[in-house]
C-alpha cells in the first residue's frame, strides 16, 4: 500500500505559482474495472493551452489503511476512496480527460506551495471548462431510485415532462427518499464546496452512475420563488427534501452579494479538514471581499492567530443587524465579545407549558389553535391584567402574525406555507410577551426577567441574561447569550428606527 507522502518528489512536476502555474491531471482512458492510470501536466492560468475540469468532492476517510492505488507510470500513489471513485467515474473509455483535483495537484506536504496554490483556487475554478461535482456512490440507493430523484428535479425545473411513475405512490416515496439522501451527502457540508459550486462557468453533478447539470438544480430551486414550480406530491414535502434543496441553493445564491461578515456567519457550520479553511474558503471566491491582514492563504499562521485577530478585527468594520453598531471584537483574554446592541425590553410572561408535556404532532394552523388555544388565551388574559393597554389592538394582530409566520406588519414577510411554519417553529417553542408588549417565539426555557436585545452581527433578535457587575468600576453591561428568537414587528429592524442614540456597547460573556 502506498504511503501518503512518499510520492511527491518522484511524481509531481515542479511549478512556479508566482507565474500562475498549476498542475492538471490527465486521466488516461480505460475500461471501468481497470486500474486508474494518470499523468500530470503543467499549465498557466494566464495562458491555458488546453481546457480542464475542476473536480469538487468531499475528501472522506483520510486513513492510509483505506487508500486505493492509482498509477503514474511505474509509481503507485495512494488516494482516498472518495477521490479514486471520482476519478473512476470521470474516466472516459476512449480518450483522456483533464481534471484539476486539489489532493493530487497541490503538494499537500509543502505549506508554502499549498498557501500559494490555495490562494489561486478562485481562479482555478473560474478558469475551468466546467466543474465536476462528485457526490459519491449511491450506497444503499438503487440506480432506479437515484435516477427518479434526479428526474424529479428536472421536472420541477421544467426541463422534462412529469415522470410516468409519479402516479405510483410507492415509487414517489422511494424517489423522495433518494432525493433526501442526495441533498444531504457530505459534499453539502464542506466549506470549500461553496466556491467550487459558485465559480465554474458551468457544472455537472455526478452521483454514482447518474448525473444532472447544476443549472437544472438551480432552476428547480428558483422555481419555488418565481411561481413556476408544478404542484408537487406531498411525499416530497413530508421528508423535507424540497426544503433542503431551497435552503442549499438559495444560500449559495445569496453568497454572491453578501458582505464578508455575513459570509463568515452563513457558512460557519460548514466543516473543513483544516480549521483555517473556514476563513480561506470564504475569502477565495469573491474579489470584492477581503481582510486587509490576509493577503493570501497562509498555512504557516496558527489557527488561534487567524481566528482571534484577523477575521474578528475586520468584522468590526462591517455593520451588524439593522445597522446596530459596528460589529464585534474580542476582549478580556478572549472571554468576552464587545458588541453594540439595543435593549428592547424584558420578558414579562411566558406561556405555561407543563414539564414533560408532549409536543403535538404534524397538523394545520387550525389544529394548533384547537390544541393550544386555551393556553394562549390565558397568557393574553394574564398579560392584560398586569400590563393594561400595552398590547396594540389587544395584541391579536401580533399574536396571529407570530403563529402564522407573518412577522412584518406590512405583510412583506408573510409565510407562504403557514402549516409548515406551525409544525417546524411554533409547536416546539414557547410564546412570550415583553413588558412593553412585544410578542415573540423562543425556546421553551425562556423565563420572565430575561432581556430582549438586537445586537450587531446577529440577524434575528436575541434573548440575553443580565449579569451582576463585578465591581463599581465596570461601566458596560455584561450579559450571557440565551437564545435567538422571533418577535413580531422587529424582524426587519423596525424597532431600531429613531432609537439609534440608545445603542450601547455591551460585553457578551
């Protein structure tokens, strides 16, 4: 079995990154079950002499015990099964195919080369003929079901007629299950795949023996927002696969225009083999976003320095939610964030949910009123007794808006699917009312006395716990984070207008 680092000096041709040189991989033709045989070429991005495809995949298991051999002349090189499967899938039977694959085309043992080449990845994916996105093998999914899932996407996108099997309930169930699987493979959770999906001029998605163009996937997602989507059977809604599609594709679309801090925040949950890539992976695909102190990817910089100094300091120059303050910075030996915020009110009452009470199952808006209507009525009555005339119009407009997902008084954010909002958001949480009459939705452990804030860098209101001052010399309030929340009438910054002078600095510990 080949060693991971034994082949670089023997196989890799030298390159000059300062001249924009890269290595590309020629996959030699061959039958499906034959060994993979490849050859490196050197090209310059400034003057490409032949087209190449840029491979995007999840690295997978990096244990040398699982490596598979590919061959460069007489030298065998061990690669992860994920990469071997991708190259095997892309190999043509009768002609060579040129690809760029980071694990092979960059010397991963040379931090200087790696830093220079990773800094060029935006250009590498932008200059390629197309992106080749490998989602992995089908696993337990049959090829028939996998193809049915992709045919469903083509139908939703308007690129083909309704599949004939749509009249068969069991086939709809298995197709919906396959679609759920493909939209949740590990590729969707990796930080580098954000730019690898956005930058290529065109892309093809490969899933086992099946394939579909990225343009069709994007068109299917967009159809739900431009009213071109067909009426889709409930099996595809019930397991959440269509929500997965919309969330993944809309997030990628939004990333083309968001500011740096928003990008870092949006993709903070994506994973990376090297934690520094959670910064470098976001910086690489937009020329208009940058950190002044990060001129290029630098794998000589330790993780603590990168995270605690560069991104956070630059984030302080980007405005937070609704223009509240100028972002955040780390203080007090990295134990506190100094941020700007606006205190809206304190929680006065929370609906009474008995310990161990079962959360009602799926159902409509009407069903949740039947289940919880009496409890909510008691909450409003208690509030009116303690805080007379605090609720505008008795609170019914705000209350109904919160329950149905219509959080803006002007109707601009009306929820298209109130039943889905009820089932996913309302049933599992608790309604609270603040001392000044704001009605909100938060976790069931929200308590009276907690504070409702809007803070810089956060896109929704938050519940905070006030801490006692450590000394008389401490001037700024100290608080701890409890949870995010939804509050009627403040989700678009309405509560900030005219109150800019009330914004203060706080320490979030």
